[in-house]
C-alpha cells in the first residue's frame, strides 16, 4: 500500500512548518474566510493545491464543504511533497488510501486553537476513527508532535489549522509497524531473538502502552557489529533483550515533547540523554556519540516510533 511507503520512508523534519509563524485567529482570517466553506477555503489558497487535488480524488469536497462544525488540520503543498504525495503520486494512490489519510486530518468538532486541550498529547478521535494526539502549550499547538504553523483559519462550517506535515494514521501496533518497514528488518530480528531470553519482547511492544521506541535502522545494527540478520539470531538473547529495552520509554513521547538535556528512563532501567542542538539526538550511556533521530513521530496504535541511526548501548 502506498501509505506504508510514505510512512516509512524519510520522515522529514518540519522545515515546511516554517511557512508561517504560529498565530491565533486574527481579523484578516475572519474577513477572508468567513463567507467560505472549508472546501472553498482550500480551493482559494494556492498553497493548498495538492490538498485540493487529494480531496478531489478522494471525493471529499462535498463532505468538507457541507459538514458543519469540523476542524481540519490542513497540510501545505510542501507537506504533501515531503511525504511523497506529488500531484502524479496522488493521481495513482488508491482512493480508499487517500480517504483514510485525509479523514485522519479531520475532527468532527469545531476546535479553535484556544480550545485545544493542554494535554500533553490529549487523545482525540479523528473522522476516520483513528486516534490522534493534541497539545497546547506556550510553544503553540501540536498534533502528533507536529506544530500548527497557522491556526484559526475560519470557514463557515469549521476551522482550519495549517500544518507542515501530512499526518499518517497508525497502521498497527509498534511491532506491526516495524514489521511493515523494510528498513527495520534487523530490529524485528532482534525482537524475535530476544524472546529466547524468556522475556517476550514482541508481546511487550504489542501491549497497550503507550510506549515510545527509538528504532535503529538496519545500517545502525550493521555499524554496531551485527553485519547480518544471522548474526543477530546467533547472539546472546539476554544481551539483545537488554539492548532492546534500552530503546523503549514507558510513555508516548513525540518529537515536540523532547527537551534539551532530558534524561528519560528506559524499560531497561538506565537512562538516555536527549539533545536538540543541531537536530534532535539521543545518546546511550555506552555510546561515544549520540544517535541522530532521522525519522520522527511515526504513530502506532500503542505509541510512537522515532527512527535513529545508531544502536543505543546501556
């Protein structure tokens, strides 16, 4: 499915979110959009042309134009492009897939920025039935760790909040999400090998949670001395278990929740260190250098995954 390809490819940082400063609703927004529906507002804004294309293909224009009291988190053109959803890609994406993705951006209530729950990460149910997580604090409004770039664009039937990333609905729990990602096959093999220790890591990562997993890529495992999956399968399962649990936090932590110098505790019992200067990184006590967080905010039904380029060592 196309969504899996774009969910597990490069999840880019919010460069597009800098398109706008976060602002609350102002008079210009009211004047320009108070006589337009959500659909008409999208059509009138050239920076929503890819959203308009996606809405048209998914046959949601009437829904977004006639349903009252909705909230739409609207990705910009740059957000669609960063997710691999160019105009041509949208044209070949199955309608059902686009429908699921777009409805994940819609809430069945009109929620201005001032009414977004403080959270952090308050659970809301989107129109497609999947959960999303919103936060309002001194830094702005966030959904699934993505900052709202422009808030409170009012329409006659709802409100639009502009975002710089396309939100992808969860496709399963953390284990199912990792299994679907071809760049995490070594991690999946490690989870399976750790089960020989007597602790079912796969079951732990499939539990209700919420959990956060810093997920090393295949290359990260290779660089850490596991050149093949066979080398993981022959490793001491207790060692693998200890390493894996060191990558898991017992909370849902989006990129927007990471703070400079934080030392969150892991399920292994040790702590990792977060740094933000020069890009978000996480460092294990046994690592000489920090791992870069190369993919952020991959939402699973029981938590969130951040992809990293090094294996964390306790």
